[in-house]
């Protein structure tokens, strides 16, 4: 069924899907094991670990916008392969520095930041290339398939990383996670699709094209409604993530139960990839309202035990399901509406807006938790999740009155 999502390019779609799975798995392992390496192997301070975690995503904010205009000027598949090989080289460099006794926290942060830069260009190129590979009719199912792969690896990769660390150590596991990029590059090289030539636009216009991509992403009335909605949901989810572990510890959950609760969120994302992504402001508003409402089950949980764990898992799984389905719908709508020559710039703008809200939401959650009980913070985030559907509801009313 996943292969059919990429029809008629079934084989090419399978290679792209496999490359996405391998790359996502390697990246997921890296995000888990690198902080462990910093603490256990290099004696990093809490501040240095914070900088390291920020370095994993800061590239999306720093170079995320111009990356799209750059990708639009180059062959997407070649760009993806080059970024896979660069990330592989950085992983092997990490291993070499570790074996030579030269790896320090500063070098580790630099390697992580460079890997993040490569990931930005890879991800933006992949979003633009997907439309060329499967055609407009196949975008919805293809996005669902790729989202399912991403959600599945978000569950399996951390567990695999944790298991490998206990067997071969953090340094070898961090380097081994880069093998996923090698597999991704090999699979991408097997794609036979003949990519059309790119428009010969002067490089001096990169900043102008970046501005146009951002304007296109948020300039249309419906685009603004989706942007406001997405920003609200992401802020709320990031704020919840910042205090969730503290809340679960206060309930008396042990590490295994916390892991189960976290996995429930990933499982919701996997289920969301099944079936077509329904677009439109009306469908997205309704979807958010009925799927984000069960998020109230999380702060309602009281005490430890199976009942509390069930409430938390159910609330997180349904909330993640709804957020993922919404993201698939708005992503597909944006790709269908965007001019082909601007896919990279528009995709980069959307990712920039999404990633920008995540650290801000985390800071908001942590700040609120210093003045309010953690359960109260979760009630606030739930209210914001529900209120985020209002821009789309207003858009629906205008459409209905038209």
C-alpha cells in the first residue's frame, strides 16, 4: 500500500521511502546518543549539554529560509545525496577524533551544528523533490507514507540507540548512527526518475527569492490562517513537552512508564499516516477540535498506576494523531498551491516557521512552570491547542458566507 502511494513511480517511490526511513532512523539515534556521549564521555556541564541540544536544531532557524532558494537552483536528488555523504563524513570524523583522544565538547558541538546544516538542505530538497517524483495527484498519500516512516523511527530510533550504548558505548553508537545516511545515499542513487532542469536564476537573487517564498507561505488569506493555527499548536506542544517529564515524575511514574507515555505520542503519529490527508480549512478545524480535546486527559491524571498511565497515553496519542493529520493536510495543500519553481523556498519558509516556534514554546513552558503548578501549565497548553483552531473556524465562516 505504501508503494502504491507513489504510483506510477512505484520503484522510485520505494527507494525514496527507504532512504527517508534510513536517514530518519540515523538522525533519531544521533539526537538520543550525542547528549549521552557529551555527559558520560566528555564530562560536559549542563550548560554545554544545553548548547549541544540547541546546536541540533539551530540550523533550521539560522539558514532555514535561504536554504529553500538555494535548493530551487540545484538538482534536488543530487543535493540530497551530497548532504547524506556529508553527514556520513561528519559521523566518521567524530569517531576518528574520539579514537585519537582529540574529541572535546567544543568540537562535538561544531560537528553537530554542521550535521544540522546538512539536514536542513536535505529536508528542504526532499520536500521539493517529492512533488516532482510522485506528481500532484500522489502528494497526499506520499506525504502520509513519509510521515508514517518519520513517526515510526521517532519511536524505534531512541530505543535502538539506548540499547547500543549499553553494548558498544556512546561514541561508537554515535558514529554508527551515521550509517543510516550511507544507506539513504545508496537508495537515492537508485532512483531512475529524470529530474527536470532547474530555472536559471541569478544567485544574487537568493535573498529576493527567500522573501518571495516567505510571502507566499503566509501571504494568502488561507495561508495566514494555517500559519496562525500551526504556530499555536506547535507552541502548545513544545511547552507541554518542556514540563511533561516533570509532571510524570510528580505523579510517581518510573522511567519505564515515562518511556511508554512518550512512545504513545509516536504511535499516534504512526496511525495518523494511515489513510488520505483531508485538506481544507473546514476539515482541519474540525480535526483539531476533536483530536486536541483529549489532551485534557493528561493533566486529569492523578497518582501513579495503570489508570493514570492509560489517561496520559490516550491523551498524548490522540493529540499527536490530530496534530500529525493536520500537518499532513496543510502540507499537501501548500505543495499543491505553490508554483513548481518555488517549492524549495516555500517549503523552507514553512519549516522555518515551525522550527522557530519549538524553542520558543519550550521556553514558555519552562517559564510558566516556575510560577505555576505543572498541572496548571498543562491546562494552559491544552487551552492553546484548542484555541489554535479559531483562525480556521473564522476562515470557514467567511467561506460559508461567500
